[in-house]
C-alpha cells in the first residue's frame, strides 16, 4: 500500500504540473498568463486576458487534473490520510509545476477537482458557495478563500472520514492566497471585471 501511495502521489504531482492556463494561452496565441494581468496562471486571469471561452477550458482541465489521480486512488481504496497526501500533491503540482519553472497558480480549481470524488453533493455546495460570494463581492479570490474555509465543515457534515485531509488542503490553499488576503485588507485587490491588474 505504501508503494501504491508513493506512485499515486508522484503521478498526482506530475499531472498537477501540467499548466492548463499556459498551454491554452499558447494554443490560442494569447499572452503568457505569468506575465500579464495578475501574473497568475489560472482561470480567472485567463478570463481577463482571453475571455470566457479560454477561461472555461482552463477551468475544466484544472478540475480534471485534480479529479483523475484522486478518483483513481479512491477507486483503489487508498486510506483517507494517503488520499489527502495525493490530493495535496496534485495541488502542489499546480502551484509549483516542474514543467514550467515551478511558477504555477493558486490551485483553487484543482482543489475543487480533488474534492469532487467525495461526492456531487459536496461539489454542489462548493460551487454554490463560490458563486454566491463572487456575485456578492465580485472578488474571485475572496470567493475562493471563503469556499476553502467552509469545505472542511461541509465534509464533516457529509463524509467526516475525510475532514482532516480537507483541512490540510484548505490550509495550503489559504497560504497560497496570502498576497490576495493582504490586498483585500488594503482594498487593492482587483475585482472580477476590473481592468486594473496587479503588475
């Protein structure tokens, strides 16, 4: 079981390291998301650079690269703690991709992907939370932060077995948003439809 966990963890990291944002932007002849807008290779920044279609493509593939390794581990009956390690590895791959000089995104969509195998009810709650906060505040980062903070609570209510792995994942995502949190406090964080980006 240890060998299986190690193999799945390495696979999750490598899959996570495939940067959908960078590849989609190259395919569509858009600017490199690491050098434009918020300089974050994620769906929100790609939306700002290339519009809705490009952003949806990035979002889909970022979710998929989180879901595939965790679903496989779930199917192979890996224990909850190891499942959490595999999930974190996928997100770390997105944040620090070995294929792209370790310059990655915030892993919000990938985190959603790794949580999706727990259940569609959980997925629905996460989407509803993100959409509600984003619509109310127009801050994508705040929506992500609130959603990942509430994720362990949702899991505690739905499938408590996976609460601790979810807490580990939430801490990682919150830490990755530390700069966004500072800008939110200062009032300088760009909103979803803003044209003024951080340079």
